C-alpha cells in the first residue's frame, strides 16, 4: 500500500482539491489514480470543483476519511 502524506497531496497539482468548511477535500477519482487503488469503501460527499476550467460536481473526501477507508478495505 502506497503511503499517503497530506502535505504532498496539497502540493500535487494533479490532485484536485477544494477547501470546504475549513477542511480540505480531495477528488476521490484523482486520489484513486494517484494510489492505484480501489477507494470504493471511502465515505464521500459531492462538492463543486474547478476541473480544467469547468465547474463539476465530484465525489470528495477528507484526508482522514481516505485513510479510514483504506484501512477498512484491507
């Protein structure tokens, strides 16, 4: 399992993210591609996000939810 470090996620321009209610939410599709893992067990919410200059509603999760979902999926 590839280690996940939030500081690196925040710096990575290939991972779309949005700050909502004082917390960072990451595009689950981007994280799954980054980790090359199935993240279907991760809890998510739908949030608007700018992707390639267009606003889209995407599945997003916090760093903590992603970590929890990865552990539960084992």
